[in-house]
C-alpha cells in the first residue's frame, strides 16, 4: 500500500469516527456516550417519547475542560444564570439540559420558577423541555454521599430513587395546568460503581407504581466533572 492509499484509508476512518461521535453528541471537548452496548440515539428517543412506558437508560458525560470553557446552548446558559428555587444545583441542572439538548435536540420551554403549582412547599420540577412535539418535565438530582469517601450502598440508592420518583409523581399531580406529558428523572452519578448500584435497585427493588411512566437517565460523570457535584460555580467577569 503506497503513501497516498494509506493516507486515504486513515482519512476515511477518521471521517467515519467523527460521524459516530456526532450521533452521540459531541461538541467543544464534551463527549456524551451511551455505555454497555452500541445504541442508536433514535431508539432511546423513541422510548422517551412513549408516554406510558417507564425506562432506565445509562450514559456517560466526559468533559475535557471546565464547564466555563464549553460552548453551551442558550438553554443551558439560561439555566446557569437564572434564579431557581434555592439549593446548590445550578450547574447540575444546566449541564442536565445540555445533555438532553445534544442527545435529543431538546428545547427549553420553562425554568423552575416559571412553573406554577396548586399548593406550595411540595416537590417541584426543575425545568421543562420539548422533544419533537412532546413536552417533558425534568427533575435533576445527584447521587452524592458525604463524606465522599463513604461507600455508596443499595440502601442509599433505594432512598434516593424512592424519594425522587415519589417527588416526580407529587409534582405531576400538583401542577396548576398540564405543562407536560411525562417526566425525566436525571441522576448524576460520580462513578460507574454507583451507577451500577442505582440501576440494579431500580430494576429489582422499585415497584411499577413508583416507576410510573418516568424516564430515568443515569449519567456517569466520573472524569473531570467534580464541579457538577459540588456546584463549583464562578460567574464570568
């Protein structure tokens, strides 16, 4: 094989590689990959849009830089700079939208403070997106344990899933108007081992009534992403 043919071969491989990365959502040093087995994003989207079907999907978030250096979508920027209902979840919610935007082409419809409820002081939805013609609520949480060196257990996972899935149902029934058809529970996981525990507990210990029609997305952010879990947020000058 001469030099020209070798160059052409590697160029073809590189182009195909880039096409694959685009399908799973790559942009500005950020990889969002589905784990375990090859999966088409269109298949995952199809599951998401099935209103009555509960589902759990796992993917991986791999930034090669701090979030301030990512070229974020307008929706992610809005969540990053808009007041929420309190807490230290601005970054995790903003990055959550960025993941859904890149994977499913989600559009931001409403932020946390733009959603109205019948009664106060109950679990609420973090933001609302639209995927194709379907409006979907999104609740974001982080499967953290303090201190960070503590072992994450099945009991920890069960408590988190029960509390958050119950909160999704309560939020759905307390809306002033039907803002959306279903919800995503987006869980940020700090390691593959925590993700595996969450997945096993959801499959084996959570009943169908609690799962309802909620689409659970567990995103493992094990590399270069401490700022998601500890809300290391700095406004740009």
